C-alpha cells in the first residue's frame, strides 16, 4: 500500500515551510504530500509548492479541503494532518503495517502536546478515543481510500467533520488506535485556558450530537467569516 498525506491549510505562512520540511523523509520513502489551501491571503500556497507534491486550492472549510485533497491523491491510504501537528519519523511504516496486520480500514495516532505539560489532557483524549471509537483531526486520522469512498468522504459541514466521519467509519469497524504519538500544538489550550477549552469542546460535541447547526457551532468555536 502507498500513503498520501493531506494537509488542509489557511494562512499558515509563518509555519508551513517547517511543517512540510518535517515530512521530507516520508516523501523520500514514497509518501505523497498534498497541501490544500482554503483561500490564504499570506502566500501560503507559494511557500508550500517546493515542499509538496501537489498544492490544491479550494473553498475554505476543513471538510471541503480534505475531500479535495482526497480526490487528487494517488495513495491507497489517506492521512489527514493538521499544519500544527508533527508525525513520528516512521509514520508511514507504522500506519501501513498497522492496517495490514490488523485488518482494519481506518485509525488514528495517540496525541501529545508540544512544549511539555498538558500530559493529563492528552491521556484523557487518547483514552476517550479508545473507549468511544471516535477520532478527531488532532489525532491525524487515516483511512483506506476504499473505506473513505464507501462512506462518501467527510460530510460537508462547518465543524465536527472528523466526529461525523468517525461515526460513519465505525459502521465498517473500530479504528486502529496507535500508541505511537504525534505532537500537536497546544496554542489554543494555552490561549484560552485548559479547563475552559475542555468545557467548550464537550459543550460543542454534545450540541452536535443533539442536532445543533454546525455553522453555529463553528462560530462558537472561533471560526471567523472570511
């Protein structure tokens, strides 16, 4: 199997070069890297081109962007990576071998936060995911192309597209929960406070499961109109 890494971005000029250079070894071993820009105004696509196999432009929205990346990807397995998240150096082998050996069709990594601290939060996120079978974008979700096509891709909603996709994929089987860790940014947690962020995320998830409008939830989360 082959791997495509799809990174949705928006105004990431300050950090995108480092984020893509961190994937250089994976590219050298055959992984495809696709950057999907959602209308950046800071030159993110131009900075990305030397460090990616493809740079695609589409409408803003993670679901829309990730579906656009999946549509042009050549890999048998698609991994969706946030720009502020770093994979382990052997992520390609971990994912492809894990899926082949387990017989599962999708999964995610355990997460830890950069800069130290928040270890308890990361532990709670990882165990919640194991118990519920729900993965989030922060955990670098991956899925076989066949499985993603079978469920129709990410639902085109403004927020919680990762939760909604997990629910669809669970009908095909539980996720492969890798103990290997990715490192993701803690900037939102530090900016808004740990307790406040936990409460907000649980409120948003509960509201989503009870049928709240994802557009309203996205505004509550902090996504501004463009």
